[in-house]
């Protein structure tokens, strides 16, 4: 694999716009959190909400990666237990100019992956056994490069804090259902109808902000990840396969913890929608189209014929298809 990433940084304007959008969305989410607190308890409620948000952000900063990995039953692997996978991650991290992240494996038949950690020095990449069994080496490299792009762009911390605050908004709204009531009518409060509206609308608004952040960052990670691996076509093929399999194979740990769905490269939840405000990821078709434009920019021409979306057996040296059922070397 060649060293160095030619054109690894997206256009300056695109990067600035992505960061501006993320900043605005995070600010809006924090303001919404404080607004719900104000509607429940006035100025004091807003202050309490701000303090809660700060405490949750601090806890998320230090411990969210451990919590997320535990939620998905991920176990750490190394050069002894999964030499090929660890070697590939090391090569791609070097190309991306990143420290070597910790590598985790999830015993899960759905092909998928995510990255977590508060910064590049404390990052982890987790992949499922299904990913290694269904994708070729080039496709796995594209997926890992995408996750390394999230690490390089500091998306993992942003997405974790976003999910934490969004969940807290829903919690506060439910709290207001029981304690907001009509007790503040004489003091300019919301009353029963206003409180019910808050309970319904605040979680929806928080969800929209959370999902909009995820969609913005996925496009950026696709772009940078394809440049790191130098194979936009392989990442596009991987996205197509993962998306097709995710519609047929349930991810039980993700279903139990839907707040982490936006961390995965493709939405792990069944029955997810198209590219709209209610989906945690952009549509795969839109992401592939963007990768095809990038391939043309990189002088690679059009994509080769894509492999089936759900091949049903391992591809290449990553799984147990060609060798009659031998266990793959991933730990």
C-alpha cells in the first residue's frame, strides 16, 4: 500500500462549511436543551439544564468510548489475535497521519463498523465479524479509512456529545410532562397544552439536529476516507454491500442501543428511511454518487461493476468462503 495521501484534505471551503454547520447545529442543540430547562423551571431551570449538560459532556469526554464499546460487546484485538486486521489498520493510520488506534472486534453477523474516542490519541476502531466475512480486503480498507477519517476530523467526540445532549433533551421533556403541568400558568408558564407540545416537539427537534450533524459528517468522512485508501470505488462497493446486508441482518446490540446508530458507517437499524431529516445517515445512493465524482476528480474514471449487495459468502482472504468454512483470522 502506497505511503502518503495525495489530496487528503478536502477543499478549504468544504471543510470550513462542514465545521460551521457542525458548530451551528451543536450550538442549537445546547440552546434547545437550555430552552427545555427554562420552560420547565424558568431561569433556574435553564441554569440547572446548563449544569447538567456540562456534567454530561464532561462524562462523555472521558468515558463515552468505553461505554459504547461495552454496549456492542466489542473486544480488543492485537497483532497476535488478529494480525491481518491490525496490520491493515496500522497501514491506513500511517497514511492518514494518525496514531495507531485501538482495534476492536464485535461478534455480530451484520457487516458494519464505527470509530470512537475523545481524540486521535485515544481512539478506537471497531468492526463486526460480518464485515470481515462479507467484504474484500480493499473494501474493508475503505471502511476502516472512513472510520479513520472520522477520527482525524474529531467527529467521534462531536457525535458522542450530540447523542448525549439529544438524549438528555428527551429526558427533560418527559420530566416536564409530569412537573410542568399547569402550575406556572399564573406566572406566564406554558400550561398543560404548552407542556404537552414541548414534550412532543423538543425530542423531535433534538433528533433532527442530531441526525443533521451525522449526515454532514458522513459525506466528509467518505471523501477523506476514500483519499486515505486511494480507492473511492472500493468504499462505494463496501457501502452498497453493507447497506444491502443491513436490511436483512438484524444488529441486536444496535437495536438495544439506538442512540449509537449514527456512529456506524451505515445505519445498523432495520427499516431506516431514505435521505431525509428523519434518517441518521445520508442515502447510500447519494454517498456513492459523491464517491463517483471524487473518483473522476482523482482520475480513476467510472466505477467497475459492483459486487452483489449481499453476497452471502465471504470474499477474498477476509472470511471463510473460499476455504470451505475455515475460521477467519480475526480473533
